[in-house]
């Protein structure tokens, strides 16, 4: 047989899914493994959402829907965007997809031509570069620093922009760093973008409800010009513990773009799962207060976990980190630990940690950096504390 298409041969597998699968396989062999790799809440979906989805199925809502989502969900998402961003969104500005990841994929397929460039700050969520490549585009990776909170600076953005730039990706709050752009920081980036009016801004805001310090600002809120060129990505996976339901969306005032996204879905996924859309609809419209209470409990729990583990991680020799203001990740610079323990790269370090101590973390190579690891605190405190104890033992033994 001839080789598979180059577009799939060049794809890198998701390291976050790979590390989770590896940890699960080791557990199945009877090994004691603690996984800090999960990129999803460890809470179940609130019962009232599950019940609403079940009710919709009993009512016969099990057929195809419009490819871009059911009208009531598009309307509710538009209303929420209008309230949170402070700009007017209509249902026709919203494309409902099979998860925020699918929404992003459709966006890149719709806006990026062959050889056009998409600016991606590093560290990045693992799927950004791969999705850009699948669209025929070229990822332009722009490093950030811990000193700047792993956030893109105006100077770095200016140096990356060119006549071939088609889009800029902003992820705030960030996976993998938990960083959060301030309104002032976004305004400074916007000043640079004024010289490039044809560049789209893809604003991934999936973690916007999981914030512990500061406030979320969408770059679309800063001016009418930015509102017109920003594609907002969001969904129900993270805030409502609905990762497996696969409901997300893209929002833009460019109706031709939304129509194109709907058409892409019509020829690929058809429509997001019908009962999942009704579950998402209830998540956004629940009047009982149960959904909001569940979200608040999750946020409070994540904050407690973060405040418990960050000081302990800071005490591990060779670990450099800051307290993240949002999401449920800690991004750790282990360059000193690598150097002093004799490892050539972070992948080998993470592999040894898993084999020797049974702790799974995600190496920074999956996020574009060579001397970092990401841990998720979307797991219980007992697991987190034991994992940190094992990590410290591993590091101290290797550095002694």
C-alpha cells in the first residue's frame, strides 16, 4: 500500500492524552500510579444538567439538528457573550461545534490559506500548532518568559507579524500555564495589531470561569475594531465538568465565517450530539441555582488545592514556579533540576519519574518548551500531596 497522506504523517499525537493512557495502562497492570496529567475536571457533571439531557431524550430530541447547533443554544450563547464582553452578539454570530477543539479546527480550516502564518505564543495548548498545520498554515511560535508570566509582549508580537500573518492565537486563561492577561496587557497587544487590520484574533477563553485572582477580559471587549476581528472560542467542558459531552462554540460577527463553519460541520460531524446540546443549554440557563453553586464549589476547591500545593512545589530543589491565577495547572521550570540530575531532556526525566515513583506529569515538549513540566491539580488533595512527596524524593535522590 502507498503511505498515508502527509497531513496525518506529520501530526504529533497529543502528549496529554498519551500520558493519561500510559498511566491507565500501568494501573491496569496493578502498578501504583498517580496521574497529574489530566486536563479535565475531576468532578462529575451537575445532576440537573444530566437530568435535563435525559429529559430531552425522553421528549424525542434524538434526531439531527442544524449543523451549527440548535437555535435556543445559539441564542443563549449569544446572550451570554453580549453580557460578558459588552458587545452585541446575535444567534447568527454563533457556531456550535462538537467541543471547543472542533470549533478551533473549523476556524483554522475556514480562515487560513496555504502557507499563511498563525502566531502562537509559547507555551501553547498542544493542539494549536497541529491544527494550523492541518489547515495548510505555518505556525509561528513566539517564546514567552516566566518573568512575563508566560504572556506575549508587544515587542515579541511586533517581531512576529508579517505580511503573511493570518491570525494570532490568544489563550487567556492559559493551558498550560494558568496565566491571565490583564486588560492593559491586551490593550498594548491591540496597539501593535492596529498596523495589521486583516489579522484575525482567535481568543480561546475556555477557562474564563476558573479564575482565583484578577478578572477575565476578552480582547473583543476593548474596541469595536477588535470586536469585529476577534473569534471567541469557548464551551461547557471546563466550567461545568462536561468534557465528554463535546459542546463548544466559535463566535464572530462575520456571518460569512459562521456560515462557513456551519458548512464545514455539515460535511464532517453533521451536528453536535443532540442531547448534549440540550444539556449545555440547561447549564447556561439553569434557574435553580444548582449549576452556579456547583461551579462555585469547583472554583473554591481548585483554589484550595492550588494554595496547598504551590508552596510545597516551590520547596522542591531545582523547581521554579509562580502561583497561577487561573485554570487548574501549574507550569514548572525544572531546568536546574534537569542539569543537576544529569538528564539530557525533560522527556527522559518525566519517564524516569513515572517508572521509579509512579507519578505521571506532562513534559513541556508537548507545549513547546524543553525544560518544563505541567501538572494538573484537577485531582484530590491526598493524591496531590502524595505525588509531590514522591516527586521531591525523586529529585533529591537524583541531585544528591
